[in-house]
């Protein structure tokens, strides 16, 4: 009886890979190991983490370096969208640092400190407009407080936080519960006793429980200051990422609990912004609209202009452009089966006879790779190779 491995999003990838490795050792699997071939090893080894705070409309005065205008923010977000930037989530950053997983070539992490209401009023609609992810660090004790002083900037409400969480675009982290102040010109987080420090973490956990938020895994240290005790408390509470305001990129060998960020100052021109994010991209070609696009030697695919990270870069093998099978299953929803005996990829057609695709499969690292043109055309799609861009378009 044939053994069929159905690639589903909910299945364990590790189990699948173990099964594939077993069959490759026990069966005469054609071209199963590509270790001797010249394969692309390029991957992004640094990440730009952008840091914002408060956003104001054009008519409002900008008196601090922690405030930018709505138009500046939209211009920057539009640039990221039009140039195919991938806006990372926390799981992406964890994978990048802890398991050395590749990120798309143009990746940024967008963060906001303090949890100002302007993040909801002005930033959130723009992020939704362009489909960009972001991370907001909240000061728990100031949420839903009603400041009497008109000079105190309002913070987010529980309902606003819940709405943004439900969107899937916005994640939240800790900026402490009530440790964002100075003691003798030093951050309270590094000045307070261990007892008060651990109490602050407990209060922050209760705060997120009250909101019904997913388990938090990140902290932005107030004023960017931290010490061994604050890192230990973060680790004890299950945090895997800690962010400072030290200027610079996050390299793949960086300490996950002391990550650099890039503060975006008011008056940052688009040319300066491109320098901040170490931009090397060009405007995406028109054919990226409404198409699925994969680029040679790239760990970034595009679907409807939105970047999608690949587990392994698309590569030429024996004159064919190969891409990970799980991309077609998990991101395009193709209901495919892999037969370990015949080494074929097949699609189960509803109320019809099975249609078998005789296409070879390969391994690059631990990823099952399939020929893009053969598979896509068998599925009924048109495939176009763009020589100048070294991209293949599926439409």
C-alpha cells in the first residue's frame, strides 16, 4: 500500500521531514541529495527594527524627537509597501535569532513605545491600508487611565488594544507596568529592588490576562536601560526578546535580550529613511499585481504584491526553477499529496478521478522542492519567466 504524506498547514513539519529523510535513505530516490551542487546560500543576516512613539496630525506642533507627523509616517509605510518589504512578526525575529532562520531580503520590524492612543487613531489605519505588521510596547499602568493634565498624552484603551490584536496585524509587548520613570536620573527598571521588579512583572502579566491578550514574549526596556536582574526577570516570565534604543541593526548573532533599534526622528526624509533601513530595493514591477512571483536565489515570494517568506530560496536544479512544496500548499492552498514510492506530486480532485503529476522532487537542506513550471502548469496556471528580473510569475 502506498504511503502518502499530505502536506497540511496543521501537520507537524518535523514529522514530515523525518519521514522524508527515512524514505530517502531506504529508497532509490532520484536526485534526492543536492549537497554536491552549487546551491544559493544567500540570506539576510541583519534586521532593521524601527522605533516610533507618538504620531500627530499636520497642524499639531512637534516638540520632541519622539513625535512624527501622520504624513511622514504614511510616506514611510507606503514606501515599505511599494518596495516589497516584509514586516516581521515576533515569531520571525525569534526564528532569525534562535534557529538562524532566513528572513526575506527586505525585512523590517515596526515598533511603537508607550502605547499612545495615536497609535490607534493615526498609525493603525495606515498599517491596515498597506497590510503591514507592527508591535506596540505598552506601559500597563497607564492604559485606560484618565489624565487630568492636558499635557499628558492619552494612552490606548482596552477596546482599542483588543481590536488591533484581533486584526492579526498588531502584536503587543511590555514596556513595564509602572517602571517607566527616573530615580535620580536613572531608569527605575534598573534602580528598583528585586522585590519591586518582580512585582512589576507580575502586574504586567495580570494586565495582559485582563485584556485577554496572547502570552507576551517581548519587552522594550524603558529608556533602553537594562541590567542582569531585569534580563533575568524577563526570562523568568517567558520573554524571549528584549529591545533597547541603542542605534543599529540587529545581527543574527545578537543577544536576543539586548536588541538594537532605529529611532525614526521627525523630519526624516525619504532618502534618509532609505539609509536607515539599509534599502537596496527597487520599485516592484507591474506584473507583481495579482500574481504569484518567485525570484531566483531569493527567500522571498510575492502574492498580490505582499511578500511571503520561503523556508528555502528558489533555485535552479538541472535547468528547472525549484521552490519549496510547502509554499504552494500553505500559502496558495493547493491540496497536494506526495507519494514516497513513486516520487510524484498529486492533487486529489473532488468527485473526480485522481490526477497524477509526474514531477521530480528534491531536497535542499531539509526542504522538499518541486519544479515550479511543471507543477503550476499541471494545476492549470500560466507560468511566465522574466529574464531581466530573474523571476517566475504564476497567474
